[in-house]
């Protein structure tokens, strides 16, 4: 089996340990985290090593890594740690749950975490460092760009594009042939019926769009993403 180190010591890391251990050809052997975030020398029954020392303990020519972080900081923190791990020379492992439905032409980038009960139709491209939580429909020809987080029970209709760093909330529905820009926040239950500009916040069934340059948009994103 391939050997895997997980970056993170939170709930996402614990879940990643479970999924990789029970449904992949990886063996999780250790955890790592930023030096100032360490509490003890073990986590979830495995060694916990400082990120500054991880290449000595688990060299990248032998071990792969998965950055198991959430959408905090509007996906920017996960993206930054992803790039730092790549710089250290690690291959970033992706997980695609065997309990999902997808076709042979599915393209998935590195460090993706794709959970159960996805219906992914043909000709879908998923970028690097993307999280798809459980139970989504990804229509044919969709493109999900890097560092995106899609929560549960989202519908992306055919040929939808979701821009880098965007967050799509639970039960959101996106019409076919539309584009959602970079760093958008699509809230829970939103119904997207037209193109969304970069940075916008989108509410409700009427597709209310809050301009990204307004204080209201910034306040909403800071409150939700803790940044």
C-alpha cells in the first residue's frame, strides 16, 4: 500500500483518515501540522510531526501527503498549505469515494476529497484541491476550478463552471451553461440562474447578488469563513 501523511488535526483530518483507511489503497501513517499548532506528539493514534520537520521523518520520495483542511479563510488557507506541501516535494493524494457514480473520463486534480453518493456525469473536469461533500449532482461538461468547496446536495447543471476559491453551500442549485466567478460565496439554498461575477455573495431562490465591493459582502464572508 502507498503511505500517506495527513496535514491537519481537526475534524476534516479525522474524517480523511477514516475514508483513506477504509476505501483506498493508501495507509495513513502520520499527521503533520504547523509547528505552532501542535499539541503533543500524536493525533488520532498516529505520530504527529511538525510541518517544518516532516520531510526528514517522512520524505516525499517515499510518502505522499493530503492536506485535510476545511473552507476556513474562503479556501485560501487550504490552498496555501497545498502549495507549501507541493514545494516540499510531496505528491498530493486525492480521494474519490467508491460509493459514488462517475464515468471513466472524469478528470480529477491533486489533493481532492470527494465523498460518497456523488452523481458525476460524463466530461466533467475537477481541478486541484477541491472538496465535494456528500450527495451532489455534477452535470455533464461541468468544470470545477482549483481550491473550490462544494457542500452537500448541490446541483450543478450541465456545462456549469465554478471559479477558483468559490464556496457553494448546502442545497444550492445552479442552472446549466452559467459561470460562477472566482472567490464567490453561494449560500445555502441559493438558486443560481445567471452568471455570477467574481467575489459576489449570492442569496436565495431569487438569485440575489451582493456586489463584492460592498461592506455587506465583506462582512458576510468574514463571518462565515472566519477571516
